[in-house]
C-alpha cells in the first residue's frame, strides 16, 4: 500500500510540473483550426 501511495504521489507531481509545458508546446505546433484535435489526441494518449 505504501508503494502505491508513493507511486501515485510522484505521478501527480510529475503531471503538475510537465502538463503546462506540454500544453504550451502543443499550442505552438498545432496548425490554426486544428488546436482542438491536437489537444484531443494528446489527452487520449495519456489515458
């Protein structure tokens, strides 16, 4: 149980740190008019 809690905590902290950076990069590389599609694919990748 301890290992599960530690792993989940590290995962959440990594998502908090890396998430905004990835969102910024996606918004930079996505062509105009396709931003929503790029963000949808990005979200599906993580699930």
